[in-house]
C-alpha cells in the first residue's frame, strides 16, 4: 500500500495463503443499484462501537481530504439511491456532531441515527446480508539502504520497461520475469534496488500486503508502497502446503505458514516460487494509503469492491474477531462491531459479499489479520435528505 493499498487488498491474508473459499458474487452478476438495500428504521441494527471514538473521528477527518478533492456534484451510489460528494461530506460532519452530543451514550447515538440517517445493508453473497470478512495489516521489516551482512533480499522499484502497463498482461509478447527469475537475479545490476531486508519470508508477505515499513539499524523507518507488478497472475503459495497436507485448511494462517517455513527451510523455494507474481515498490511519506489516497487509521477502514460500493462512505462493521492466549494461541472469537470508513479496494475483494478489514500496524494487527475469516454484516450510513 503505498499510494494505494491496491495490492494489499488485491491479496488479502486468507486469499494469499490458500485462495478464497467463501461464496462470492461474480462482478458481472450484480449492478451497483442492487448491491445494497435501504432499511426501514425498524430494521436498523443496534449500533455500538468497541474502539476509541477518537480514532473514528481521526479517520473521518482524514477522509475529508478525499471528499474535498472531488467536485461537489460528484455522485455516489448507495444501492437504489444516489448522493453527491457534498452530501456525503455534510453527512460526515453531522455524524461527528452526533458523536459529540451522544457523549458515549449508546441510546442517544442510536436514536439520532434512526431519526436522521439512512442505513443501507450490503446484500451479501447470499442476497440476505452475508458478508465474508478477511483482514490486512502493515508489516514491518528490518532493512538497510545498502546490501551487506544479513541484508541480502532486495525490494525493487518498478522497471521502466513495464511501467504504466495495466492489468495482468505486461503488454509484451513474452511475459515479464517471474518471481523466481527475479529472485535469482534477473534484475540485478540495473540499479532498481530501493532497500535490502533480512528475511525472505517476511519480504514475501510484504509483497502480499502491498505496503509496509522498513526499520533501519539507526532506528529510522521508511514507508514503502505498491508501485506495480510483473503482470503474472497471483497464485496463493499456502495452497501448496494445504494440498500436501503440511498444514490443514482450518489451521492455515500467516503465522502457521511462517512457522512451517522457518522449520522447513528446504521447502521455501518450492512454496514461494509457486506464486509467479511479483510486486515492485516505491517510497512513500505516509504508510497504509488506501485507494482514496488517504492514510488509513488502524481498525477504522475497510476495503470493498469500488465498482458497486461508494468510496469514502461511513460504514458499520458487524462481524467477529479472534481471541488469543498470551502465547498467541487462538482461543476463540468475540464480536467486532464498530464504525469505519470505506477507503480501500482491490481485485480479490469482489462483489457484495466480501470486505477486508484494516487492522493497522504492529504484531497484534498481524495476528488479527492472519486469522480473520469470519462472516458478518455490512451497513452504509448517510444523512437523510430533509
């Protein structure tokens, strides 16, 4: 994620490791006006929030940067209805005032939403609101500006001979170098190395996430973000381990894959090279930049299919999160219910039955993102017209 978390959401954690097994709606199977339905006040969920309200306000404030860059009459579609960018902005401003007036009272908050806001529910993969949630995060790696010592794995800038070429095709008769060919030196000597890192598996998952932070030995950090790919179709490396019964499907996660590869270094090449796709990076002043061009707030952003859902919209997420013991063993689940902003998108987040939840930065975020494979509901909220 970099200027956008485009590749991050293109390959969410679960899809990154085994491919998605959830039921999704084909992008051609639904039009934006059918992607969500408007609810009556009696159908509204009971809104609550399990995170800091200040983080929500910060996310909304950052979101104004995206909305302010649009023309006021730019149109967003909320299922059967449309709202202008000006109306969406005014709606968020009013919601901020509602938060202040409620002063933490769930009763006051819900009353205000019922009276003043229209609520739309995503129809989901089953046309009854079932939305499958995965998670993503911003990884942190250790690195150096120069090659040497343990820093031997390069992050490459986008080569000029494939720059600007869209989609899964590179525009060439012959596809660009594969992940394996690049790892073995196909781009060496061209001056494309941005940084060098010390862990090859961590670098692989940086490619999966699409952006991250590299911490240098002097303690400073460099944000790197998605710049493009080699044009090869992504294949989930973790599927190799599932197909070979090295890890069972219920056990598959980012952590379980890392653990297996650390214990079986002889399998690293075979597993990682199964995916021919390769990501190129660029440096960024900010980290975790969504497709709206806004830096995402931890736990306050989601990615959806932007072809059918309005970007920059206030949403309400209702799903599950994982619970862990002190040794990071998964112990169970608990409700995840909070407001967020729809600020990202991606190729693997397709249809009204998919959403990707941004957990943020750090080890706790990595742990949550790696295990998030839960169904839930998704609501879009906008101020009613008087």
